[in-house]
């Protein structure tokens, strides 16, 4: 997750989402493990990054449901900059291999 890529994606998806936002997959509770989240196999990305909703909110972002749960969007605000996107990147842990893909590729 690079700031420039996130910003470009948010700008591209503005027409579809009606806000400058990036999509994410939300867990159900703070106790939900990454293994439980990816067990469905619905997250196709080889590398994933995790965070907590409160950590994202503390960084100044709002989170809303979109396309049905557990899919959500993280709103980057009215006129996001690369600094805004970098702040979002900092609200996530470093990337790790998706454990839901082990043995599937």
C-alpha cells in the first residue's frame, strides 16, 4: 500500500463511490483474527495489511459500509493529498502474506 497508489485509486473510484475513498475488508470484532477474516478465501491479494478501526479513525479517517458487509470504504476527505494517503498508510501494519492463500496457488 503506497500513498501515491492509494491516492490515484481514490481519485479513480470517486465516481463509483461518491467520495474519495479506498475499499477494505472489515473484520467483525476486535478479537477477530486475520486467519478468521481470510478463511473464506474472498481476499485474493497475495499480501495484506491490517489495522483496527479505531487506529484508522484516530488517524482522521471515517469508515463506512459499502457493497454489503464485510466490505467497507475508508473516506480520504474532500480533497485528499499524497500526505493524506501517507497518513492512512501509517495507520496500517506492514504487509504480510495472505494466510488464506496458503496452498491455493
